[in-house]
C-alpha cells in the first residue's frame, strides 16, 4: 500500500487482537510501531539497528530469545526482506511485517 494507507496501523491492530500471553520479538530499523508503549503489560522485546549493532546481529539476538511472534515493522529493501525470511525460518512460530518496498514501474 501507499504511504498513509494504514499498513502499520493494521499490523498493530492484529497484534492487539492476539492473546495476551503471546511473546513478541520486534525488530525495527527505526521506532515506528511503539508496541511496548501501546501495550505495556505484554512480553515484548524490541531491538533496533545502531551504529554498533547491525540488523543481522539484532535478528540473531531475537532468534536466541523466547519469542513466539517476530515482528519486523518495515521491510523496505532487500536486506530487511531477507530478515523476514530468516525470521520465518528460525526465529519464531510466525513473522508479521509490513512491506514498504519500492515497486518498479514499466514505462
């Protein structure tokens, strides 16, 4: 969907409908969903890329934690889409994400 279409809002809404005991592990390139603020009583671990911790290291940390659902708030490029696939293969029972990739147009 286009910017402002409600992708992140729908993602957060779906997470709010999950059972309260579901553990969430969130990887964000920048803070967008604010799940820990919106749901302070949930078991949520949020990691973000920094100057010293790249996305691969953050995802490896998520794999080592006890999370049932991995959330990748914005898959906007090949690298973050690869994180979605890696998370689906090893990190948790399911992966939720929003797709913000740039679509090529044929002229």
